[in-house]
C-alpha cells in the first residue's frame, strides 16, 4: 500500500477531501444528486509544509477553518430545502451580520469552546482538589486523566445524536475510500466497502494524541498559581498541536509495532466516531476523492 497525504473530513450528508493541490466537498443533495465543489489550495501552504512543528500549528488552524467552511457549505443544502417550504422573509441586520461573518464566528467559538472544555476545565478541577497532593507530577497526571475522561464523555454523548450518526457514517466512508485508493484498487463502492473504517491519520486519533502529548509536556512544569497555570496551558497549545501533528504524520507512513502501539488508543476511539457506510455514502466520498487526484502519482505521497 502506498501512503498518501490525502485526507478528509465528514460533513453533513457529505465528505470533504484535501489533496496536494485542491480541496473538494461532495454533498448528497435532497434530490439524490451529488454536488461537488472544488477549489485550489493557496500556494503558501507548500512552503510551510516543509517546516516541522510549525506546519502542525498551521495545519491545525487551517483544518479547523476549512472544516467550518465545509460544514457551513453542506448545511446550506438543508437550509435551501427548508426555505422552499417557508415564505421568504427579509433578514434583520443582526441576521445579516451573522450570515456574513459565520465562518469567523464559528472558528472563534470552536477554539474558545475546545480550550475551555478540554484545557481550562481540567486545570480548574485539579486546582480545587489539589490540596490533597502537592506533587506537581501527580497533579499534572490527574489533570491529564480528567482531560481524557472529559473528551471521551463528550464523544460518547454526541455519538447518540441522530444527525451525528449520519456524519460518522460518512466518516467511515471517507476512511474506506482512502484505503481503497492507497491499495491501488479501482474507486468503486464495491471495492471500498471491503476495507476497514479505522485509519491511523484520522483527526480523532490526532485529538487523542494531543491529549497524551499535553500530559507529557505539561508534566515538566510545576504547579504555580491558577492564572499562571491557565496561561501556560494556552500558550503551549500550539506547541502541543505541532508535536502531535509530527507524530500522526509519522504514524501515517509507518507500519512498525511502535506506531501500532501509539495509534491503538486513537484507533479504538474511531470505533465510536466512524460507522459502517452504505453504497450511496461511499459514492459521495469517492466523488470527493476523485476531484483532488493529480496526474503526478508521487505528488500526494508522504
């Protein structure tokens, strides 16, 4: 199997794929047709992609922005269907402002929500229970354990939502399609369905590695007052993301036993964040993947 750098993300009734030169979003419209939107990646990404750690920080932010754009685009098709059954009305100034700045607002909210829930909350909890131990190492270890538990609880809770289950099915379709491509098989639903839905380069695995890296990195710091501790967590977040990206990149191109051990927790977690897709969902993922392929077969390799 070749190791491709092509990756993707499940969206509402669709899949986004990012290739070496383009990004494409394929959506299954309410009428059953597949709509594909394709655009070129900015040239500046190639230069940054050669800078270790830094490329991880950039990719983390870039992926979040592109992910929000893809989700917003996919949601438009559901809104159009609702608008057809409703009488059109003139939006207010506030609604117009929200619509024009939706991407910025969504990205900022996502960053604040994630930082608050997975970074600041565990620190606050440990700060309140810290009187039972003054050992910085154990306090960092407890904080990391709480962070992982909150993350798992969050994933488990949203997995029961009906709409999220559909997204998880498209997530599985994305992985199966990439595996099919890496194996050199013709991109068809029949071929793609044979492959597993768990992939070492998945964003779920990346987030889990972020949790582990943060535990290891933060363990080198003592436990000063609460404000300094919170500030340290936020300042070091880009470093954690950069290191985690290098680990996931390495894991994506290696089949060693060490990589399997490192990837195992994230792969287990993907059993929740991916579901078995049907043929129609695989068709959407294949349409997205085909749209970002390039003539140079070496261009998309790690």
